[in-house]
C-alpha cells in the first residue's frame, strides 16, 4: 500500500497553462495534409485548414503553439510565405525529406490557425541562416501598428491591424542544426539579434534564447552568465529514445517489456535535467525571472516501415501515453521554473496528438492524456508526499508511480497518477489533509496490451473511461491504480 499525503501549503504556485503547449514544424505531414489542405480541398476546411483537426485541437484547449520549427526555422525566410499563394517561391525542405515546400502556409495562415484553435502564437526566428535585419523586419511586420515599410506590407497583404505576439524564439538548436555554434558565440549572437526584437505599442514579447541539448550543462552556464539578463526564457530539448541510440532508436509498435521499461526509464531522466539546469539558472537568476521552456520533448522512434525517413511518422501507443503523463507530472511539480513546454509534434510527426490519412483522422493515446490533464492548466500546484515502490526489471529499478496535483478555480482537487509497471497494480491511500471533500470521480486511460494503439481501422481502441474504483472516507482516498495506466481523479 502506497501512502500519499496532500500538502496544499507546500505547493509551488501556478501551473502555467503553457506547460501544455504544442509544436508544429514544417516537417513531414504536420503542416501539409495534417493541418493545411488548401482552400480547394474536398476535405472540409476553414480557410484551407481541416475542420476535424481544428475541432480536436479546440477540445484540447491548446494554450500556445510553436512554429515554424525546429530545424526548419533556421532556414526559413519569412517573406517567402506572404502574399498571394501562387506567387510565393518554392524551396526544397533540405532538413526533412528533401520535398518541395511551396510556402502556402506562412505567417498569416499560422496566426489564423492560432485564432481558430484559441492558442497563443510562439514564433521561432531564423538566427542560423538569417540576418538581424530580416528578424527585425519580421517582428515589425507582425506587431507594428504605425507607418513603416513592413507594417504597410502587412496591410497590403490583407491584415490591417497587427497581431499580438507574446513569444519569440531567437534561433533554434544553434548548437546543432541551427549553426553548430559554441555557447560563447551563440550568446553574443543572441544578444545582438535580441536587441532588434522590439516591443511595438502595447505588444510585449517574451524573448526566448536557445538553451541546451539534454545534458549540456556548459551551454546553460555560458548562456545564463553571458546573456541571462537579455532573455526572458531559456529552452531545453530532450527526446526519449528506447535504446538511447540515434542510429537505431527502436520501434513504436514492435516492442516488448524490455523496451517498455527502458523507454520509461529514459523519460524519467527529464527530472534530472530540470533539476540540474534549474540549479545553474538559480545561480544567475535566483528570483526565477527567466522561464525554463522545454519546447521540444517526447518519444522518438524509428519511422513506420514504408514511410519517408525524413517525415518522422510514428505510431503512438499506451507506452506514449505513460511518457506524456510522466513528463506532464514532472513539469507540474517543477512549475516554479518550468513555465512552458511544447511536445513534438502536433500532427503526423513524432509523438503526435493526431494522425491523418486523406480525410481520416485518429486521436492518439497521447492526445487523450493531454485532454485528461488539461484540468491542471493555470491551476494551483499542490505538493504530495509519498515514497513510490520500486519498479524492478532485471538489474534496474525506477519508481513505479508518478503523481502531481492541483486545485482549480472552483476549489476542486485533481490528482494525476501514472502506474509505470507493465503488470502490477498499485494500491494507494491518499490522506487529503482535510475531510471537507465529499465526492470523487475519475478518468482512466489503459489497455490490455502494452502495444495498444488507435489506428485508422480501429480509431477507438484506446479511449479514456470513467474510473469508479476510488473510495472516499473521512478525508482519505483509497484506490488501486491498474498496471500501465494513466489516471486523473477529481475531488470536490
């Protein structure tokens, strides 16, 4: 029996809704076919964007959406994506599959997408192959309300009023695909470029610096020391690979218990990364003014057989649901420093929310976890004291349980629980520290197969179900969390 104690006074403040953010790159079939089908498509659409995907994303309450990349951002020249679609220049997407990018989805289309789904836009600028002038002009085009060449160009392209832009990334992965820079060099470049990311009128931009690749603590040290006072946020990228080997990452569907365990063990490394990078940030920013944005995370497997290897298309199982739940619990529990996260990616790429094929759509187990966990958005973090039993497999062990909790604006307490074990249930008793709550309800995501997933043939194989196995008595909640499941309980 696992004993858990609720400690509301020890919470870490508000769980920023942007922790539940998303990422849409010009990669594979994320934008084209996944979101954008064009005005003349037989697939029902709104201004070229498919209605079924828009509806699903609205239901998810997507708080913030990052675009256009990713590696694509540092070869994207924004003026190629404005004006009449038929006049926009075509290019080869050299990073992702060598296919033609026709630039039909550009700045105007992205902001319209954000409006249609209710998300705030997060635009990533081109520092790797672009110029300071180009970045300055893009910000002016998007946000300036006065008389200027870029504001007038925006008006000529049909947008009289400027957009509101809260988040702007000054480069992406500049330690790798964004220029293979040293941290000292990037810190200086960041300071130069960020100078020209200006606030026009009442628009206030959160300036986001490219942070480290997983365990690169030197990068964080140099950036915080040399450029910390010029940034509002620092990014962190970490992907979960079952094997840890980029050349042979493992299959999304063809796996056994060994790969199940190693995947969850590797995703738990996210906590070490958050703790250690936060400690460096604390040295230079003890007030926690600079947010840590985990703006690329999720599982990365070998692509599905028969698909373009540059499209990064993979299936999504109950294992991915556990990865999502674990990471979201971690972000909730470190919400004093982690104030945004953007899972990779929205549609048809990596750990996607949605898969599409023609006019068909599938909501993945990961989508359902985000839908279950949206109750934590902008809620107040509640601390939980507990010691997880070990999940032992072979010579290794990890915690069996992952939990986080919050109270929403109505006072309802939500507790999200992941049972990582592939076959053992987990009996849990939660001491609520008060006996004022009288009702409990819950939703669970589980499947009798570790490889359980939704397909175009069986789109509803893995769906959230009501959970009735919780008993509330005298301020104590008793329940048994089934193996390999994600559970959210609500107490009022």
